[in-house]
C-alpha cells in the first residue's frame, strides 16, 4: 500500500491535520482539499489519485453533489470514495451510499479504523487487477475485468467500485446465495466490521443501474441474502 495517493476533502483544519498525519504515518501520499472547487481542481490535475476521503459538509457545496460529480467523471468514476459522517447524518449517509460511495467512517473515528478502511478499499482494487484478466458474461451482462467496463445488451453501464465488485462476485457464482455478512466479508475482509445495510444500499443501486426493478436478476432470498438468478 506504500506510495498510494489519497485525496482528503475536509474543511475542518483539526480533522484535516489528524487524517493527514495518520495517513502519512502509514506511508500514504496525501492531497488535501477544503472545498468542492479545490477538489475538482486536484482531480483534474492528478490522474493517479487512488482513493478519496470525503466529508459531506463543505463550505461551497453539498458533499453529495460533489460525489455525484466525481462519479460522472470518466477517469475517476470508479475510484473508491469513503464518506466522513457523524452519528446524526444517517439520511445523508444512506443517500451517499445510493449515489455510489463505497464506505463510510463515523466521526469521531479511531486512527486504526481509518487506515483499515482505506487499506481494504485499495487492496480490493489491487486484487481485482491481479486476479482477473478476462471478461465474464451472464444474462446479457458482460464485465470486462481489465477495463472494469460493464455492458448490458451492448449498452455501457457506469458502476462504482463496490457495485462492480458485487456484480463480479455474483456473475462468477451464479445461483449461489450470499448472506449480507458473506458479502461484507468478500468486499471488506474478515476483520472488517460494518453494517449490513451498506450491502442493501449497494444492491439497491446496482439493481437500478441494471434495470432490475422487479428483482428478477439479483434475487432477494428472504431471511438469508442475495443471489444472481441462473438462466
């Protein structure tokens, strides 16, 4: 994970310094932005940013709108984005996950939790690149593992990093039922603790993008979890 570049978007100087110090202690390169305008400028001029830590409350814009802009950018559309949130921001957190955020950290946070979540996001990306070099297809959906492009009926679909990883897992194991805990472990690691509703948000967003509103492709197995329907 050394020399990975993290963009930290946070307007509070104390929190910004804490995150920067913590990341630099673990050999990360850190870029800092205090508002939306600075964030977009850094993204335009630094193509090698590996992940973003994003506070939802910024002085010049809504963090959700900034997230939407990042997700629409061709170069950074699937970059891992970790949201900074407080305990009373539950609604915004749910919306952020629906819009494509990959994970979140609740303030106040422990330094080890911050590093663990960033490392999991980066490791997931690296493992995907190393482990796969072919495409996968099922039910009219084709995943190009190398370019991380997804097509359905020849139309290109833009997925976030977590959405792509979920779909790849389903496509490579059609018919297999995964519990929410299984999916959390597959995406974030055995030692990683998160809430199962994160999976529900990603599944909901993935269904919308795949035009699977009737859940005929990704099935909900009541009381258990999810599976990709065999065709």
